[in-house]
C-alpha cells in the first residue's frame, strides 16, 4: 500500500478507513488489479506534483506605516497563485479585469446590497437566505464532491466514465483555486466588513458608513475579489454539464455541517452553482460583481478542462 505521504500524522486513521473500504470488495484478481493500478497512479501523481510550489512560504507583507498596529493574523494562500496548474498554462491565464471603481454606480449598488442583506443584524434577509448563507460556509471538496457522487450514480455509468468525471472535476477545481488566489492577491480588494466600516472614505456619495456592521458569517482570511466559492463551483458545474447536459436532472440533495438540520435540493446543475454564489452575498462576504466574475472564470477553466481531456 502506498504510504500516506501528504498527511503522515493521520496515517493510522487513514489506514483504518482504507482497510474498511477494501473489506467491502470481494478478494480476487479484480480487486488486486485495482489496488495495483491505484497505487501506481498515486505514486505518479505524487511525483508529478512534488515541485508544484504548494509548500512555498506565505510571504504576504502587511501594508502599514512604521509603528502603526495592524491585525496580526496573516491572510491565507498568498502564494497559491504561483502553484503549478493542472490544466491552465499559468495562474494568470484567466486573471480578470480590476474590480469596479469605488466612485462608480456599480460599486454603490454592490455596497448597498451587501450592507442590507449580508449584515449580521439584517432585517431584509429572509430565513431561507440565512440558511443558505450558513449552509455554504462549507468549503473545498466537501462542498462539491457530494454533488458529483450523486450524478455519478446515474444508471449505466461505467467505472471508467466516473473515474474520468472525478479527475476532471478535481483538476478544474484545483486550477480554479490557483486562478482565484492569483487574482485576489493581485487586486487586494477590501472585504465588505472593511468597506462598510469605511464607507465615508470611498469617494462615493451613494455609500453610507455603518460603523458597527458585521457579516452574517465570519470573513475568510484572504482578499475579496473575486469569489473563490463561485469559481470552484462554476468550474465543477461546467464539467458536470459537459457530462450530463444543462437541462433538468433528477433531484439532488445535500446537507452541510455548517447548517445543521438544513437540506438543500436542486433539479439543475446551474441552480446549484448559482445558489453557492448567492450564499456569499447573503453571508456578507462577496459583492455581486465578484460572484459574476468568479463564475465566469470558473466556466472558462471548466471548459478548458473538458476540451483538453
């Protein structure tokens, strides 16, 4: 068995889980052959990604003046835009245009929308919007793999088809993270909690400062623009749509550890991806323009992935 090199401190638990999974498969040549292929592929992937830059130091430099206090928790993933992509040629390949000018009508629109519906004390956000915002606090593969597994269980799909499906989804999502963090640290755009508490200095008469404003859910430790959740879900959705089409599908359901007791259902892949984006607005984390740009980047990465493979 291939050693669990990426998470050596979790080896015992992973060994147990691996053995439990294999115990459900009858012994025989098929099982032995499958294990051999899996171990071979794993070793090749580890070798392929050994120098991809994922372990580079986080050298983010806080902006300050000598002697002035700033928040001392460093933002995450400042180096991630330089990680070697799986599909893209480089992390900058889909870098978007800058966010809206602070003096623009678009900025005022986005500012006021999120101030009204994304705040912890909002009276305009509905109960469903609150549930959705908390639901999609879940991030990473656990936020899309549950969805992919349900579509992969469609009748008459082969093991080979599903292996390809998962590989494309994960590569597209991995590159989406690289692209979005390249953009985030290029533009260093302020989060709503920063902007709204400083609404009197953005040069826009249509924005009003709210000194004690807080988002419904905790703000992630990285710059705002563009939306990371939006780009990864759109990349995964684009791969899924290439496989299953863009029309209605059997009902897909999901629960989330960040919203106990809430179950979400969708009958189209696009509805799922769009809900993820709306959740980031209702949670007080991303402006609408950022969700639009994030989804556009994700679609481009998804399309590139399925066209190459």
